C-alpha cells in the first residue's frame, strides 16, 4: 500500500534538513537558502537540501583544489587502489540504506534499486583496478644524438560532475570512480530532484578513509549551482549527463578556461525488430527497453521499428505484455514500475500523451495517470502508441517517460533510414536471427552503443559515447580514465 512509502524513514533522514558536504563537513548554503525534495510516490516533502549558488561552489572548488595539491597528490597507485577496496567494502555494508534512499528520492521500485548492488560493486571494483593500470610509454625517436623520448600521464585536477536524477546510485560513480583512480578531486552537483544518495555516499567515503575535500557535494538547481560549476575557472573538467539543451549551455560555459568536457545527452533510440526475430524475447525485451525505470533512461529504445509482416502480431503481444506490468508503490513486492521523479516530469509526459493522439497515432494501451490511493503520486501507466510516423513529435522528441512508439517498416534499407533519421545517436538495438542482417544493422546504425537480441545491458569495462546531439566523450572502459588525465611528452638528453 502507498502508506509504506510514507512511513519508511532511514536513519539518514532522522534530520531531514540536508546540507552541502564540503571538505568532509556538512555546510549550509552561505545564503542560508534551501529547497524541498519530494517523495514521488506520495507527492509529499521528503527532505530539504541546501540551495547552492556561486559562493558555495567557490568554497567547494577551493576545498577540492587544496585536497588535490595536498596529501592526496602523494598517494601512490597502490594506495589509491587499497583505498578504493575499503570504499567498496563500506559501500557494500551500507548498500541497503543507499538503495532505500534512491527509492524514496526518485521513485524506482526497491526491487530495482536493490538489484543494482552487483553492478555497483563491480563498477567500483573496475575503477579500483584502473588505479593500477594507467601508464605512459617510451617512444623510439629519430633525433640525432643520445635522446630518450617518453610520455607521462598526470591527473587533470579538479573535476566538476553534474549528475542526473534517474539513477543516482550509479551515476555518481562515473565521476567518483575516475577521480579516486587517477588522483583527481571532484565536486558533484546532483540533480535537485534526487540528491540524498549522493550526499550519504560522500559521507561514507570519508568514513572509508578518503581524505576530506577529495569528493565534495554541492546541492541546488542546475541553473544556479550547476551553471556556476560549469563556468568556474578553478574546475579543470566537467562531466555532465542530462538534456541536450543543458549540454549546449555547458559547452558555452566551459570556454572561460577551456575545460575538458564529457557529455552524455538525450536520446531517441531505435529498437528494430525483424520478422525473423524470436518474439518471445523481442516483445518483453523491447517493452522493457522503453519502460524500465519508468522510461527515465536516456538510451531507452522508445522508437520500436517493426517489420510490417509481423507488425500486427507484435503490437498485440506488446499490449498483452504491457498489461502484465505492475505499476505502483515502489516498496510493494512485485512492483516493476514506480512513479516519475517529479510533478514537472509528470506534466511533461502527460503533455506528450495528448500530443500523440492529436498527431494521429493510435493509443494502443495506457496514456493515463494512476487513480485511487496512488493519485497523489506521479504515476503514469506504461503506454504504447501504434501507427506512429517517424516525423511525429512523439517519435522525434525525448519524452523521458514510459511511452513507446511503434513504427512499421518493410525493408532493412528503410529500417536503417528511419533509425538514423533523428538528431540523436545514443543507443539502438536489433532483434534478428540472421547474422547478415545483424551485421548490416550494427554497422549502419549511427549510435554510440548498440545491443543485439537484448537491450540496456551495461558494464563499466566497456566504454561508450554519444554521437550527433547525444554528446561526446567516452564513458566507461580504460578510455574513461583518459578524460581524468593529461599527457606530458618528455625528451631526455643522455649526454
């Protein structure tokens, strides 16, 4: 029952007034301002967080710079590796609390947040291994004389990380993991809708032995604290996950000191189902490629292209599968979809539901808010639109909700043309048993990460990047660490 979401209060929320976490200490905003964060399952206030502005970012950047130039700079690779093992142990011991905070703050079912434990621990362990793995090289040269040429790598410095609200448990580690592995320091500005998990994690890092000031958290609005972090001349690199519109503003803001940037932006990913696909796998796979996390995943496969000969059968089976999905209180056993993160996001998704109908798409299932005791939360039913054209707004614009658009196609050539007819290029998938078709699609789809006969799987050891309006810069894998390092070339005269 929805009362469950109202009653659960972890120890971290015994004091619901949360502050910035800077230099290993809780600090209020210098203006004294705060903002409210809501439980999306109930629509009620969950806590308050400090409203950071330029002056708070200044304090955090100064703390991060002191830490970067202080004892942290003298940690050896093995010491950073050993520290990250201790961090992993502390995170694992406290994981249930972190999963609970994630569920309360952004609405994902507790079963989903708890299921992230294995992936989170593997991610931290991967970054721990990278602390011992990065290196320079010696290079043969053509200089006349006794010269040795080589390259060295060194940490960039202070990293600014602006993280999204759709998966705080994992999102922060793309910044924290890289910083801890390379010797950088970081200031993280979590999304104002979901800051609690990041704040608690920063506190746990100090408990694990991470020096104060190495990882700092400033909360607040993106256009205030986030913009100040992106423009700050004391920040050497910015990593951002979020909308393409905001990504463009971050690029502009970075010009002041030529910051390095890594951007993971919007998506409208194609999920292509051929007539020879195994529909027992393709139907639930494509459905959850859209509906997982209530559709709040930037690489969600929201444009489902279905070969015309199986279109009718596919849509019928997709509707039946959608009927079986349980949406409700994220603490109730068996619930697969929780609420959207905020009233703002709910309004956005409901607006696109209406746009789809107005533009002539057929609403096959869904399109409603949940009623009854769930009416005060930000719940919507998983939705399937059929008879969608690729030029409709619901097929062009990122909705970030559980809304699937089914678009029929006839040939592989048409599927590729439609799949690539988008300003985005983040993800994509193909369902087929034909190796030739599979090969043609993975080479032809213009996107940074692709799946074949599955959707959404990820591993920290495998890097990816967006193309077109979906951003740039590698996220994950050994190349991820390169963004936290710069290279020095050295010429040594041996005479």
